[in-house]
C-alpha cells in the first residue's frame, strides 16, 4: 500500500466569524481546512485544520525543491506521496525535516498535524481498529464533555447560558473571550453569576483570552479575583511564549493554570511542563503535530504528573480525534465540545457526536470513527 495523493481543501461558511458582544453562541469558523490522504488501494483518511487554510494548502501543494536526503524546502505532499502510510512516525519526521527551513512551527506544523491525523485515520481503516487502539490503549469508553462558549455581556445572560447547557446535560461549562478582560469588576460579576447558577457540583472553566495582554502580576491578580468561584482551571492568562511569566503565576496561585492550544511539538510542551510549570496542557491535535506528537506529549505529562485536556474547538472530526487521545491517557479528564451551530462545526460529519448524560462516547469504529459528509464538503469547498 502506498500513498497516492494528499488533497488540501479550503472550506468557507456562508457567514463571517465574529465575536459579537451580545452573542448567544460563537458562530464558528468562517474558513476551515480539510485534508484527505488517499492510498492506492482506495482507503482514505481525513482531518480538519483550524488555521489559515489557504496558507496551509500552499505548504501541502508546494513542489519538491530539494535533493533526496537534503529535504528542507519541500511541499509536504511531495514528501509522502509514494510512501507506505502505515509508517506514521517516519513520515512525520520526514515532513518535519523537509519543511524545516520554512516551518518548524506555525502553519507548517499545523499542516503536518492534519496529514498525520489523516494517516492515523487511514491506518485505523486498514487495520479495522479505532485510533486509540493503534495508539496503544483504551483506558475509557466515554469522556465527560464541557460546553465551550463565549462570555455573555451580563450576569443575567450568564445565568441563562448556564441553564441552557445544564438542561442539555453538560456538567461542566467553559466561558471565554467575549467581553472578558475589559473591566475587572464586570469580569468578577460574570464569573460569580456562572458559579451561582452552576452550583457546587458542576465545574466552571474560564478562558481569559491572551489577546488581553497581561504581565505576570496582572495575571496573578486575575487568578486571585476568580479563585473564590472555584474554577476547574483558568486558561491562557498570558502570551503563549511567556514561559517564565506562566511559571511566576503557577507558583503564586492555587488555581490550576492551563494553556497550550497554540503550542506545538514535544519540544514546545517540554517547555510548558518544566519551564512554564503549568498544571493543565491543552494540545490541539491539528496544531501540536497530530497524534504522533500528542502521544509523546501524553507520555511526558504522565511522567511529570500533569493533566492533558485537548483543545478541540473546530468540528466533530477534531472532537473525535480528541476523544481517542483521551482514551489513550491513563487519567482522562475532560473533552472540549464546541457549542457553535455553524455549518463548518456541525455539518462535516454524517454521524455527529451526541452528548449522553454529560459524556461523549469514544468512537469504536475504525480510524477516527467519523464519516465525512461529502455533500457538505462540496457545498462549502472554495478551493
């Protein structure tokens, strides 16, 4: 079996992404990338990409420039076409080395991530096993889900949102971005309202949004302001590369500190564990390097006694992938569930993921266990 082709597609929602101040829900991504890897026997694997899809497509479709054995400027598809798709570890490193002069981080690693996930999906279909079995473990068959949504503009709206999610069966809710970070008193009032409505037996997660740039001392103050409301974790208090600042915050407060959705490779997460000293790692499979990198990240986290809660905001493809990564962990915690009803979030899977008593089932079907809706792909594809 050989890889016959790698297709990078650009999808566009009819609406535009926005963070409107009074939004009841995030509308979801305007653009999304989709990667399809097809073998010469007809088997194929898929992954979405929440990145600048046209830029990622260019990195995948670019021609091969380098001499064999000296790859460093090459298009990613050119590096894997003709190869055995079952050799995922070797192909990951071949893409990494082959893009090293224009990549190493950012969109190149995000494109590598998507190809890697698609390869694992294809491998699962070849072996007729779900991805978590190929990774090496099924420690759980379902994972508790948290509703991932925007901060509402008022305490009353926060309480109403909490009621909506708990009525749907969620036992954990994360509010992020939106109006948070503009006014200290308002921030506290919004979190206080959410906690009051959730009560003491459900979990509240807070994403403060690093686009509100803070010093370490300002971040400590935010964490201390929110600590009385018992957040499960506080996410992204500072710039993603402020490792030393994160360490100062983690050492100053008792609230668990989370970050990592923009981080990539095992080397980057080594910095988060041992230099930034964060409590919760949030690798996004479509950004960190795919399953091949995430498996190493999980092993590092387990050795350092850190939690891993994958970031998975784009579509059911990424959520399904994150469920497999959770099942692989000895101590799975939570899976993120994007509450957006936008078409790129909800329409790509023919068998959408369903909440059952606050949990999502880990797919047991081969590969990712998610069937891509080809009609939806063609409806929203623009390149």
